[in-house]
C-alpha cells in the first residue's frame, strides 16, 4: 500500500467491506551460524535483521498478503526443494508497464534492520511458475523507499561504470523495459527449478544494489508483474569490493554470493527470542468511547452517544464481529460526498496556557475520488462557547486501498494552548473527511486524546 502524504498529522479512514487485520508474528526461526541474532533484534520493530552483512528472508514469512499473491506449498516438479514452509506465487494478471500496487499487483513489505552500513546486493530465489519460456513469468517489481533515489540502483555485471536508476525518480540513465514510481523490474528465473538472480535492464543485465549509509529499518517492497512468477527466498548481502574495479563483479563477490545462496542457512527473522523495544507508556484516553464500542447495531451514529455528527452528512457506525475492524467490533464509517465527520467535547477544569493536547487514531480507506482529504482537528472552547482553532491535521485520501494504520506512525497531531485560549473550559475533537465526489469509504477507530502540561 502507498502511505498517504501527511502534514503534521493524519486522520481517520476505514475499509468497509473486507479489511483484514495483520496476522500475528510467525514462529521462531534462527540464523544458525550466528548466535548473536537474538541480541541484534533488540530495540527494533523490523521483521528481519542483518547479521554480519547478510539478510535471509523466507517470502512466506510475511504477516499478510495483498493483491493476487498466493502462498503455495506444492513441492512437485519445478517447485521441488523450496526452502522454509512454502513460497509466494503471483496469480494475478500481468502489470507489465508499471506497478499496480493498490490493485492486483499488491504490495508485499519486508522490513529489515540494517546495523552495518555499506553497499548491499539483492538477489532472490525464484522459478518460472507457468510455461517453459524463461523470459516469461520471470519478474517482479521491487522498491526500497527509505533510501534516497540515487542510493537504489543497478550496475552492469561486466562493466561496473554502467549504472542505471529506477524510472519515476527523475534520475538518468534508466534501464530498458518497464518501470515507474521508483520500482525496478527485477527478472531472472528458470522453468526447470529454483535459481538465484536479481537483475534489471532488458538484454543488458544489471544487478540490483542499495547503498545503506545509516543503520536503521529499511523496507523491501514487492509488487506483482508477471503472472506465474514464484519467489522462495530473498537475500541481501554486503559487498566488500571497490565498485570501480576492472575485475568482473561476479568474481569479486563470489564468496559473499556463495554464502547468500546457501539454502541451509535459516532466515534472519526477529522473533520471540529477542528483547522487544521498550514499551510505550500507556496513555490515558480522555475521550469517551474512542473505539465506538457503545454501538449496538450498524447504522446511524447514535444521537444519545458520546460522539455527535459534525457538518454535512451524518457518519455511520459499522458493527461486525469478523475481525475486520481495527479495535473491537465497531468503527466510524465515512461515506458519501462532501464533509462527513463527528466530534466530542472533553470538559477541562484546570486548563492553562501552554497545555499540549495530542490526538491519535487508526484509519483506513477504500477508493475515494482523487482530491479527497481526511482530517482531524483539536479546538479549544472558551467560556462563552466560542471556539479557538488549535490544530487541523489533513492527509490526502488514497484513490486505492489503505489498510489500517496508526496516526502517530506518521507524526503526532499536537495542539498547544496559546494566550488567546488560556481560559478554555473544554477541548473539542473533530474527526472526518471531505469527499471530492460521492464514491468510496473511509473509517476511523481507536481515537485517543491525551494531555500534557
């Protein structure tokens, strides 16, 4: 999924019919030769960790799938000898010219904690899963969004001075073949069994590299391109070479590549064996029914509840028990054109200038028109009932599908009381959207308001 562009804060959105929660973390696995993996997982939220310059990923370990990707376990014929518990197979229609991340191509995301900066090569173990033509059903889109555009590139195996960049970044030169939005088309597979590759540029193979300058979490984003491409494992490994050397890269990186392609090495996954990051202290929620759980049926927002309709058409409550709502069994549902939203007032007996109020929530959306925006607002109510604007936070609503996300992951929504509101007696919280047309759905759940003095 594409994360919406945010200002200081984002607002709420929900997918109405078929939003699925992220699956629970998968079973414990270890990187056999390195006992230090558990320690390296400390204080990171990444799914995988780099160990001594290597990252090993089993594609089926991803918490959830999107688009038309399938988890398969067929171990016959060309699929025999897959590693781990299975592999991913792209069963959707081809997305050949450019990625279709919010539709059939989906967006698979693997987060990796890199502790050792340097240049890394990417290769994956894949197979042509349909037909016998090694130039068909052999490629998938790849992007690493956290690095600057010039740090994600491809280099000619036999001519290290030849470097190309993904299409859509504005950098040149770019490879022949499809591309866009910072994705490389990464190809290389055989129809007779699993093999390692990772190249781009039609008829002029360039291997995929990423330059990591700072330790941190980086994301491998995959999106389906060729129907029938199956991927078993992904490896990243640090290349300890001079990229401008006249020696052939295949020979330079021989030792690292041999290790990276060793299928007896387990994935470097972070699991229950590590120490989790320090817990965030619980926040006292000053809102009533921030998760809308007082609703007893789907339909109009209850007029006797804690939340009141604000501006334009009335929001709805979506109530279900299939585990698709983010928090509990109910959420605020936004539909229709124009402004839809709700508000709640929180009485304040001891307010003063300098108080800081923070809004957080979960949000999701499905196919609103281009130009639609989501938003939230914190206002301060004065003794005479008038309102002083505290902070308005907006985000562009995706024209595709945005699954549940947490607002604070993109930046806090904070409002500090100024001199013009020093005698405020209440805080009013608005959540909602402006729909540019009349299509799509949005939703809000788990709304939290907290205060610091």
